[in-house]
C-alpha cells in the first residue's frame, strides 16, 4: 500500500474496543473505509456488527453501560471528541434492521431530518422528499398519499421509508444494517441498484447476513466474529476459494455459523 | 417405532365424531363459566357502594337542589341559602394550583424521562417523587402552613392554599406524565436520533405529540384530588365564611382568604347548628357533580385523542 500517496481514508478505525458493563463486545479492531466504496460487513450473530455501527454515529452514547476506547476518525476528525454529534449523525446515515415509520405523515417522515437541520423552504423539502422516496423505490406506491400516516404502511414499505429518511439528510456515509430483512427480493434488487449508483457520492457500509448480498454489492468485505476482525479484503479475495483465513471460507460457504 | 410425544390432546378412537366431548373438556367449560361469574360479581360489588352513595346523596339533597342553590350565598348563619362563595373558591384553588403544578410537573417529568441518565442522583430523585406522592395530605397541610403562610409571609390566603395543593399534586403529575412519556416506543426516539435530531427536536417532534392524551388525563385527574382535599386548605387559607356577592365571578384576590366546597361541607356538618338537612347533601352533590364533570371530560378527551393515535 502506498500510504503516502493514497488519499486519506473516509473512516479510520484504530484499536476500537467496546464493552457493555464487564462484557467486551468488540475486542480492539482496526480498519479503514475508503471514500466511495461499499464495505460489506458479514459475521454471525453477536459478532459486533451493529455495535460497530452504533460507535460510528455515536448512538452508542445512549447505551448507559457502554464504554468505548480506541479512535474512530471520519474525514480525519475523531468522532469521540466532537461537540456537535448531531452534525456527525446527519453525515453518517443509518438504516436500522427493523422498519420504523415515525407516527407522522409519509411526507413528514422524510422531511423530518432536513427540518431538524434547519431547512424550511417548502420547495426544497418537496424536492428532497420526492428524490429520497424515488431512491428508496417507494415513490410510485405513495406519491398520491404523501399526507397519510407513515405508520400505516406495510412492513416492507416502512423499511423503504426508513431508507428514504436516512437519505433525506444527504449523508456522505450511509450505514445499512440488514436493510433487506423485511423487503421482498425484487424490491431488494431495485434498492441494491440504487446503492450502486449512490456509491458515486456516498461511502456505504453494508452490514448483512446475506453473504451473497455482500458479494454482489461490496468492493471489500470485512468478516467479524465474536468481536474480532477475522479478515478484511477485496471481494475477489474474500469470496475466492482461498481467502486469507480458513474461517472466512468456512463461514461464507456455510460450513459453520 | 418411537413412543408418540404427549401433546395434551385427548386420545382419539376410530369412529368417534371429531369434536366429541371429553370429561376434561366439559370441566374446562365449567371452570371458564365459574371464573367469569366470580369476576363479574366482584365488579358489581365494587360498583354497588358508588351507586348507593350517589343515589343517597341526590335523594337527600333533592329539596335544596336548584340553580339558585349554586348561585346564592349562604344566608342566616349558613343555615340556608347557597354555596356560591365556596364553589368559586374551589375553582380558584384548583385552577391556580394546577396552573403552577402542571407546567413544573410536566417539564420535570420530561427531564427525568428523556434527559436524565441512569445515575445515582437521578434514581434518588425518582424515588423521592414516588414517595412524595404517598405523603398524607395533612403533612402537606403542615408544610404549607410553615412554608407559605409563615415563612413566605403569604398569610392565610388563596395563594398559600393553592401552592400547598400544587405541592400535593406535583408528584402525582410527574408520575403520570412519565408514564405517558414512556408509552412512546423507544424505536421512535432512536429513529430520530439516527438522522441527527437533538433530544429536544425528538421530544417536540415525536414524543410530546404522541403522549399528550396521557399527560392531559393525568393532570385532569388531579383536579378531583385538589378539589376534594380539606386538610391542606383548612390550614392555609380556607375559612368558615367569607362575605361575597351573589354570583360574583371574581370575588377573591390572591391574598384573600376564601371559602371552598370541601371545607364548607365539613363546616356545615360539624360546626353549624340547625342547618336544613338538605343543605349539606346538596353541597356534596355540587362538589361530586363538578368533579365527575371534569373527570368525564378527561375521559372524553382521552377517547378523542386515542382515535387520532398514530401507530
């Protein structure tokens, strides 16, 4: 790696440790995420995938007993020293695994974040709502009833609404945690296509239990297990017959896990 | 061949109709009917005294009940006439005390529920609030006497009595508001935080709009408590008699002493000789009626808001 010439990584994680009370969930992992790549994150349950994302946008702060050490830098700035965590969370979009439609209209669901960031002009909000709903493959289904409640949508529609909301504040990093868990395969494919397009503007971290989804979408994939980083590398290597670690091969090919 | 795993299903024999009654099945049905009957009887037992009280009150009060009774002032050493000064006094006390207690209580509850971390200090505060709600009203009365009448130099007055009632209702308002706030699912808050909303934006945008019904109900239920208590106001500002014009809407100043329905009822039944027997009953009906009216409006409000519930 030509470290001197390479542009600074979008996210740099160094020796990240996270414990909940006395139980350590992440045991000191280090990796980079490059600008405009899709980094797949795979690993069995309890491997620390979701906790890792919560450290990135500092929603881990809300967990009372959680203790984080090590550094996470976004664009070179240590997230744990930031005063304005709200701007950090605006820049690091997050899609949680379970769909959450906020108890307000579909329009307000998508306009909520821009409004929180201070945007008031109706024309701008209209444009953002339409763009995000289109990107989340939901526009055609809801364009005639934007004023009806987001909570009344079906589970899959609410999941896409959640994705639209995560795009609405124009993050430059987008974290997706099992986004396809409640969505049918056809819609999943449509959103995957959108993600490939978004890559031009956004850095994406894709946590998924579907190893094939990581194989399809990601440029690089990271394999976590029980809070340890087993392997991170280009997809051609990780998903080849000879990844760096035998464990990776076994997990991806369903030999354990 | 393996033994079949017991499933609790009755053994079936060939040729039997598929829903044949077993003795166990019949017993289950009987038990169900018995349980239902017991619960129903208990519910009726609970309603019976309430119906008896209300019927008795209304029957006894009937000769005195009229609009005139509500609007008139007590006459001839309180042996006849109406309850207007006491009725207005109660409204004064309740409105002022809730105007003080409701904002403080709701805002404190928002802090405790939305901002406070699970620390030693905040746990002590929560525990204190819960215990305060259980303090007997006579203790609040003595506190009000010491704090507002003497220390703050309000004297025996509407202000001192209202503040004492406010102190008394505050912990319950905090508790009911916290209850309403925690009924809003945590996932809504997390969704807001994830898009960069501050806690305040989250509270204003999602938490408060969806807990209004519970918060308001909790506050309104305190109306009946504030209106019904005698001890706290007897020590701090309610008096036997106060000359007020018939039907006057603003008869008291904050530093005046006042009459109140609960106090008036106590006085009529224990201190005044030769009262027409219907008068105390009619006073009780006015007190009970206004409290029930307020509670009914709380129920109505709750139903209306629940129909607008959004998840």
